[in-house]
C-alpha cells in the first residue's frame, strides 16, 4: 500500500508489488475476522541466565492460527496489522494480556513485549496503554521489558524520543532488539534509556562456528560496548549447546533460543477467555 511504500522508502513500482498488495488485502480482511474470532494468542519463550540457566524473563510472541492456512508467522502479519491501522488495538491487547499472564508467574520472571515503530510513533497512546496494562494487572513496572528495533531511530523524530523517555520514567525496561542487524546506530544507546540489547541470532549462530573470526569479533565488540554502557545482553537464537557455551564464555549474561525452550502457548484452563476478543472500541481510537 502507499503507506507501506512511504515508510519503506520505495519510490518505484514493479509488477510484483500489485500481487503483494492483493495478497496483503486478503490477509488484512482475514485479520479482521481473526480479531473478531479470537484467533490471535501469545506464546512465551524463556530467556535464561547464561551461568545457571534460570529463567530471567519470557518473551511474548504473537501467534495467529488461520482457519485455513494454519500458523501465519508474525513477520508476515504484523506489517499488515500496522498498515490496516490496527496496531494500536492489537498492541494494547498484547500488553494487557502479557502483563496479566506475567503477574501470575510464581518465579517472578520479567515479561518482554515487542513494540513496533508504528506503536512508538503513536507516543502518548502507547504510554497510556502501558500504564493501563500495569495498573490493571498489578505487575510492577520493572518486570516489563519493551523490545524495540533500531528502525525506530531511522526517522529520528522527537515523538519517538520523548516516548522512550516517558516509558523510561515509568520504570519499564527498554530493550534494543536484533542488535547488529540494521544501522548499528550506537548513538541511540547513548541516550541512556535502554537496559538491555539483544544480539541478533545471525551473529549468535556464526560466532559459534570455528573459523568465523569476524562474527566473533563483532560479538566481542558488542559485549564490550554493553559493559561500558552497563547494559544487559541477551544472545538470541541459541539452538545448540556449543552456541550457549561460546556466548557464555564471551561474557554474554542471558541466552534465548530453541535450546532452552520454544515459544509456547500456555494451555492452562481459561485460555479460551484470554484470546483476543475483537474490537471493543474503534480501532483507530484504541
Ligand atoms: P523478535 O522479537 O526478534 O523475536 C524472536 C524471533 O526468533 C521469534 O520469531 C522466535 O520464535 C524466533 N526464535 C527464538 N529462538 C529461536 C532459535 O533458537 N532459532 C530460530 N531460528 N528462531 C528463534 P517469531 O515468533 O516468528 O517472531 C518474529 C518477529 O515478529 C519478532 O522478532 C518480532 O519482531 C515480531 N513480533 C512478534 N510478536 C510481536 C508482537 O506482539 N508485537 C510486535 N509489534 N511484533 C511482534
Ligand atoms: Mg523481540
Ligand atoms: Mg529479536
Ligand atoms: Mg526479529
């Protein structure tokens, strides 16, 4: 769509884009039914301490089970939610649901929620949703981590920066996701709003391979940077014991990946009641 094209910086038009647009329209109409029918749910994946493997946090990951297509990956449908102007409504549900769930965890682990740049751009709306989710669940602010990606700094707009500042003031922890992948905007870390960065899984995988000196050096420099800025670090995408060993040996404090647990939807009683229940308010106002 035009909105997407504008944000992504595409100024040309190619035939595949028409197909893409048609596919997105179909997906968008299916998504609207999904919101009404409660097809969205949250899966949780543990983030563990690299020394003793105890669970420090769990990341909430949005899941959509399409009645015909089956599971649709969030990388595919989150952008459609954004373009449809529904990210405020869905993001608010994710926040409330994740905080509610985490408040019941007996191990006191934190909960990590992904927040897209479109949500941050909405500024005060997001801050309100966060405060409401905390208030309603009784979860203490320091147990909520908000994961954002470097792309939020692309526009370098003042609303985004003010929003980060306000979230920081509330006491929630800000996390820079997929670090190393994008623009490596080190300056954005200097604002002092972040508590943690997550090393992208492409580096985790490569750094553990023998002979991959470049990736290992990059990981080492990220860890040195994090120590200097007193940030925690999570290595994403740990799939093998060797990767866990290497990242721990390099000094990475937290690990996340299939080795320690796949994202899992809690299946205790009452889950049906916790699925997303359609728009209660005008999506644009949510
Ligand atoms: P992310 O925040 O970087 O999430 C990590 C992704 O890596 C997840 O994919 C997770 O399932 C996957 N992963 C975890 N461990 C491993 C591993 O050991 N190996 C491999 N190969 N993959 C691993 P998922 O669930 O498909 O989510 C993709 C992206 O969608 C997320 O990336 C996040 O950017 C976005 N997303 C997910 N849920 C939400 C949400 O509630 N709101 C927003 N705005 N975005 C979301
Ligand atoms: Mg994340
Ligand atoms: Mg990530
Ligand atoms: Mg990602």
